């Protein structure tokens, strides 16, 4: 049986995303086959399309790191999932398609009250935020947190989750309107990084202490400024290097403040490692989604065949929250 997909014809611009026909993939041991209803679009898809983020060994060459849909086949070695179940799943690729295989431990039920479009927007950002802000960053109630890129898919998730779990959140964004949007999502102060110095603003907002946790998707010149903005025993977690992979930093401040400078990527981790994150997100975050204390912010939806338009919108950076493809 064949299916419609969107593939990357060659590294390059959004026009390289083209509709193609491929065989429906077969689930291997421990996997399920999902008929896709909606697929989340993430910045890593854009970087993959540009040719700078090759899929890990064994992953589909098709873009798409998360979907929601209905299970239509279950391979041996899967327990707790059945044909007909609606799930949302984290993938290593292949989501821009009518069907995709997923590892069973990375499938979660649709949170109560959420649509399939909303559910498709969850895994990549919620898993990433959970493991970086709460596991690596050790964020807890009463902490102060600085989220860079506050209106991104990741940022809108981090602001809401940290706020819901009792942290005081500051967030940077690229315009006054976006900074106010961060405040609507729960931040005590949105910072327009083009006109304001985030180090000064967080120092003022924390009686000079600085923040306990920083989620950084910029790196480059931000690394030293994060070190200055961090409180004693602060944790700085880098998840992307949009501002450059090299940084000039004063290491003595790391010692003086006893800082932790860390980071992680999600995609190349093992199914077991990602499964542990899935379980933690299910226990800690799914109840918050069901009670609407946090919610995915859906900026726009596009038909699968319009994936190029979705990428153009993401690259314009005029979106707030997530962009989702409907299949
Ligand atoms: N390590 C991991 O496991 C992992 C997993 C998923 C995603 N990521 C990374 O996380 C980032 C967000 O992903 P996404 O899918 O949510 O993308 P997205 O919605 O396209 O967001 C990108 C964001 O970066 C912000 N940004 C760019 N330059 C900035 C600067 N100098 N200061 C502050 N913010 C800046 C943009 O803000 P403005 O538009 O306001 O400028 C925008 O909100 C991406 O870089 C992605 O690669 C990492």
C-alpha cells in the first residue's frame, strides 16, 4: 500500500518540500503504525530541510518529529496499545506523511479535551521542556527562570509549565508585542531583546540575585550574558545555537557563582531514555493539560501538501506558538 508524504527533494529553501508517494512503512518489533491526523512543525525540521541537521542513523529521511492519529497496526512486543487507540507520538522523523511508525513507549494518549491538532503539537516541545527545564535544570516551585525565545513553540510551553509549577518566569522575545504575549502566557516580565538588556531586567526583577534556571536556544553572545544573569548555584541549559556555537566566556564567574552550564538534544537519545521522559511527562504534565492549566498554543494549521508554506511562516518568525500540518 502507498501513502502520500512530503519529502525533502534536496537541501535548500521551503520549495524543496514536495509531495511524493512512498510505501506505507511496516512497524518493527515494539512499534505501532499510526494513521496520521496531524503533524507538528518544529524548527529542527527547518534546519533539516536546509541540510544542517541530518536524521540520526535508522531514522526516516522524511521530516516530522511528532504526530497525533489512530493506531492501525501493532507489531509484536507492544503492550498496552491497541488498534483504534488515538495517540500522540514522538518520532525520530517521518511525521510529514499519511502513516508513520512509532516506538510504543513514545506514544501517549490524547490528553482529555484536546483535539488531535492540539495533541500533535505536544511531544517535541513538552518532552524537550520537561527534560531540560525540570530534569537537567532542576526547576522547582519558587525558582526564578529565564526563557529565551518566549514565543517559540518551546518558549510558550516553557513559560506556561514553569509558571504552572510555581516558578517566576522572565522571557525574551523579538518585539514589544511578543514580549507582552509572554506575559499573557504567565511570565512576570516579557523582555524585548532588541531594545532591552535581559541581564539588567532579570537583575532588577530578582533584587539583584539573578535567575535560578535559564533555558537558552540562542547561545553565542548569550552564553556570557546568561552567566551574568544567573543566580548563585544557577543552572543554564542550552538547547540550540541559533546565535552561534562559539562563545567567549569568563569561566571564573562559573566558579564564583557555582553555576552549572549544561545542555541536551532529544532526537538521538535511545527509545528507553525518551520513554522515561514520556512517562515523566505523562505523570506530571498530562493532568495539567487535561485541566487546561497549560495548553498548546496553535498559531496556524496547514494541509500536509502546504508544508512549504508552514516552513515559510516559521522562518518569518512572525508566529507565536506552534504550526501544525493536517493530514
Ligand atoms: N535540544 C533539543 O532537544 C531541542 C528540541 C526541540 C527544539 N530545539 C530548538 O529550540 C528552538 C525552538 O524551537 P521551536 O520549534 O519552538 O522553534 P520556533 O518556534 O521557530 O522558535 C525559534 C525562536 O528563537 C527565537 N530567537 C531567535 N534569536 C533569538 C535571540 N537572539 N534572542 C531570543 N530569542 C531568539 C525566536 O524569537 P523571535 O522570533 O522573537 O526573534 C523564536 O521564538 C530551536 O532553535 C530548536 O532547534 C531544541
